C-alpha cells in the first residue's frame, strides 16, 4: 500500500522537473511540504494536459475544488491532499492558494489565446505567481517584500516555460504569445501552428525573452538580504530556468519543432553551484 508521502514523492520525481533538484537541499519538514504542494500542482495541471475531452477535464477540476474545501474541513480523500494538509498551518498554505492554481488551469480549458500581455500576466499570476508565493513561505521568509519577489520570479519562470513550449502548445491548439504582439511582429498564428520559422518569428521570440530576463532581474532586486539564505531553493530554480532561456536564445529560438531542455546532470550541477555560491 502506497502512503500519501510516497505518492507525492513519486509524482514529484517522475515529473523530472527543475523544482525537484531544488527540493533536495531542504530540511525534511520543508521538503515534505513543498513536495506535497508541487504534487498538487502537477495533479491539476495534468487534468488540462492529459484529459482530451474539455467537459471531462472541467468536471475533474470541479472535483478538485471540492476536494480542497473538504480537505480544509479535515476530510481529505486524495493522497496528495492527505500529504499536504499536515503542513498547511506551519507554512501558511491557504485554500485560496490552491483554488487560484485550479483557476489558472481552468483558464487553459476556457481559452487558447491571450489578446494582450496583461491578460497573459493574469494567467501567469495564477499558475506561477501564487505557486511562487506558497513556495517562498515553505522555504522560509521573514520580510513581506519576499512575497513580491516570489510572484515576480514565478512570472519570469512561467514566461520561460511559454517560450520553451511554443511548439508543444501549438500542437495542442494553444498559443500563449499575446495576439497583440503577434500583430506587432507580423507573425500569423497559422505560421506558429504550421511550425514556420522566419526572421519575424525570431524577433517576436527575442522580444519575449528580453521581457523574461527583465522579470528575473526585477525579482532578484526585490529579494531582501535577510531572506536570501532561506530562499536558496528558489534561486536554484531561477538559475536553472534562466540557463534554459539562454540555451533557447543560443539556439536562435528553434522551439517550434523541438523542446529544448537541460540534462538532469546539468540541472543538478546548477543547483549545487547555487547552493555553494548562495546566489
């Protein structure tokens, strides 16, 4: 019989995510909390990515909303929630945080285009900014401005994901690049769906990458010295993601036909180096 703790550990490890490497450096109670929270995020995200019938996906997300409510009333049924609930009081994880993540996944069901950057930023806030806030609480923070740092870092990492996944998302019929910016660079949605490269597409992607880099810089400038040590796992993730962004730039944004990624060994090396250097 798999325990809830084993379940979330396997869910986190199986994802192969950069987050997993950052968790390795945490003390056990914090590692248990972030692993359970990350497994929750994966569960609801998988609903959208793996369930092909939108009606079934919407029903599953509705089930998760109920599960969050019943869990905070002391009646968790899913192993992820059973693993997470013992940690919510210690690390100020609230039902509204989990519901925001679900709402972000609901947006994936409800729309496949974003008209402008503010609309995209709202989506990023739900699926990444809120995740950053919860993670920063688990890592340990003493200053309120650290929450702002975490939101901004979540945004930077989500923008990096969007750049990396342009091709994968297009195959699912989704384009996260704002319509107004496609028009600004004269790139037609159909070109992206058809995996068509051009100088216009490269210029559009360079514009996206520059914005992501600005977000990383703004996030790091917000992190107070007092919380820098505690927030080291977040800095590990930032360094892994930013290295990935630079790889994509070096490959001239060849993201329509492939998914550019870092090897597990390289991610681990970046995490170790961040741990030694503290930044």
